[in-house]
């Protein structure tokens, strides 16, 4: 897994092909070599593990996160595109907390990933996590005005939906976000 994390494709190839290491082996947190390569945007390793070795693109770690979710969290659009377009990963899959790849990209202001997931893949902008939060709410919490504008203006995200605490995106932004949001 370390070789996948740092992008050593030849070492990964040797370990999997020549030594027979199981590509779907998990670490103590449930992470796989695919997830680690996705986290670091090593697209060549990601492609090799999936295409040549049959790595399971839908495997979840102990928190329910998939390779798509970790790639979205760190904003690696090329890995996100590959997993969705070439591998058919479901963009609306939820982790153990109800979070989606869209929410994770919105949390970190990765507007290119947010746009791709919504426009090209049809990610549900109004889906709620286990606390009733939405992608709009997490973007507002972080003060990510570009993501907030996109979700509201271009996608019609519901601005009046409330989380389990009765808060709307406006309330969340007023409480913790910058004045611009």
C-alpha cells in the first residue's frame, strides 16, 4: 500500500503481478491501495490497480468512504473522472455518516469536482447526511462562496432545507462563515 501511496507504479506492478499481493487487502482503517493512490492523485497507479488488477472500486473503508470519496475530498478531478466515467462508480453513494463525494468536494471548495459531479454525473445536490446537512450547508460552513453560488444559482439547491438542528444554509453561514456567503 505504501508503494501505491507514493506512486511507485513499478513497485506496485511487481508486488501485485510477480508476488501475488491481493489488491483489495485493507489496512487497520479499511483503506486499500486504490484509496491511497486516489488520495495522492497517482492516476497511473489507480488505472493499473483497477484495469489490470481488478481492484474493487466500490470497497469502503471503516468509515464507509470509497476511493471516489477520498479523491473528491482532495480534489483530484482526473481520478474522480476515471472512477465515475470509466468504472461507473455511483456518485450518490453515502459513507457511514451519510456523506457523499459531492459533500466532500464542497467541504474543501473543489469547485471543478463539484461541477463535474453535478453537471456531468447528476449528483443529487439536495441529498442529506445523517445530521440533515447538505452540500450547500457544508460549503456555506466553510465560506466557499464559489461552491455556494454554483449550487444555488446553477443547480437550484434548496436554500430553505433544514438540518436535524433546524438550521438552514443561511443560518450556518451566519454562525460560522465569512460575511460574503
